[in-house]
C-alpha cells in the first residue's frame, strides 16, 4: 500500500514524511486487516475519503465494491431512499423499485458514510437499527420482509462527534457503534513538513495532465506556500497548484501569481503574535468577493466549489450574496457581477433558493408562497425587480 512516506501516488492526499502521517498510515494498515467499523475524523479537505478507500483497497474484500454517500449533501427525505432503496409508488417520482447503496455493497463490500455527523435524529435512528441487526427495509415497503446485509461501514466527520453527543445532537449509542477503530487525520498546518512533498507531487501530476512543463517556484513563493496555514488543507493546496500550473505562462511562479486568499493572509513569519492580533485580516467573504469582482473569476469555481466542499459556511455565502445584491440591486446584474454565464442564470437562482441564500427578503419577504408556485419564471421575474433599501 503505497500511500505516504516518500512514495508518490496519483490518488493519495497523504503524501509526506511527517510522523503524524506515518501514524495515520499505520492506523490504515491495522484497520484493513479486519472488518471492524472505522470512524475517520479530521477537518474538511484532509483526505478522509482517501483514507476510507485505502482501507478498502488493502482489505481482503478489495475486489468488492465501495460505495460512497455524502450525508450532508442530500436532503433527509432522500437520504433514506439512497441508503435503503425504495419501492415503486412510495413517493413522487418513484416510478420503479430502486436498490439502495447499502444493498449495492452487500456481500462484504464497503459503505463510506461521509459527514455522518450531519445526519438528522431520524436518520441516526434508522442507521443505528441497521448497524444493530444488519437488516434494511426499503422506503414504502412497510410490513414487508426485511433484507439482511453483510457490509462494512466506514464513516467520517469533520465535527467533534463527542461534543455533539454531549449537546444531544448525536446519539451516543450510534457513536459507540461507529467508533470501533478511530483514525484522526491532522490538518496540514500541523504537519508543515509535508507541504513541500505535496507541492512537488501535485506540480508534477498536473503538469502531466495538462501537457505542460513542470513549473518552478520562486524562492519567496515557496516560502509563502510553506508558511501558509492552508485552512482548506490538502484539497485547497491541490486546487491552488492546479490553478498555478494551468495559468502559468513563462518562467517560474512568482509571489504575485499566488491567489488572493494566500497573499491576503500573512504568513507565519510575517507578523508577531501581538501584531497579528492588532492587525485585522480580510475575511473570507472579502477575499472571495474580490476574486469575483476584481479578478473576474466565476462564481462556480470561486464560491460554489468551496460551499459544496463545506469549506465555506452558509453564513459566509449569504454575506457574499447580500453584499453583491446591495451593490447591483437585482439578480441579473448580480449574476453578471459574479461572472455567471447567461445560460446558467436560472441554475444560479435555484442554487441560492435551495440553500436558503435568497437575500430578497427586503423586497418580497411579505409575499406568500403561492405567488411563486408557477416555477422558475415568476421566481426569476421577482428576483430581477429593483432593490429598495428599507
């Protein structure tokens, strides 16, 4: 299993030489020797899914499927169907029977439950019942026979699940069922010695993918990258390296070529702790807003990707949208400001509405829901009315 140390693989996010990562690799080897449940913890972007797939690939059931489901990215009403399947007619659009992901892995395969800490209390109860007896019942099949499955469950979360247990947001009995083998993956800022190896690996990999010469990093650029805290961890570093590789034109990568979120945050050696406390840093909202409005980077790659990766909170997204809406006065102008293509305008509106980031409450907050029952067209028309400050 070539995951870490000085070895380079195209799939691993753990490439490095730190003792912390060597311990993670050892934990993965131990977990792969059994079928016990595994709980992987760590911040967003550290590579929890990579660890889960590494455990599966190194297990005796590596030839069997591994299926993944993001518990935070699917509404509760659909998550049950995704996991357990459903029968025809059990709900709207259920035109035929569907096998759930748990059953797809039956026979010794692996089910990876990403962000399991985001499950609702109801889904926690359903998952606990399955873990206790291995039985499932598809949605809409009440009273019918239950199917007994043999699958391995690996779960992951970026939350402190024990704190969620203490606050009664997560069931303690489910926590104990999931937390048989625990693997904690440290954030990149706590293993800075791995950054250089990761930079080398991703620069080489993306240069090959995009058919360009492997770029060199200017000394001051390398220093800034090594001292940066990487709040998005390996996922953020990988994204930055690909961007630098694609956009480089000639020569080495200079300090000015780095993204604004890295240049805008002082490195570890730039300020003393006292100076850091006294000097306000630009917020993530300000940095992302500047990327779209000043550097003309599109909303989908700048904001949407971070939000869907859970590196950007809903509150941050609302602030970004509200700031742009106050500047433009309507959503068509906002879409232009955020570099959204005309053909993606309705997708943009639907995204904001789906995630509760429609800031038009100053304008239409008193309107009843039936005024928008006609679908996207009246919604778009209301979105384009001029903004009136209260």
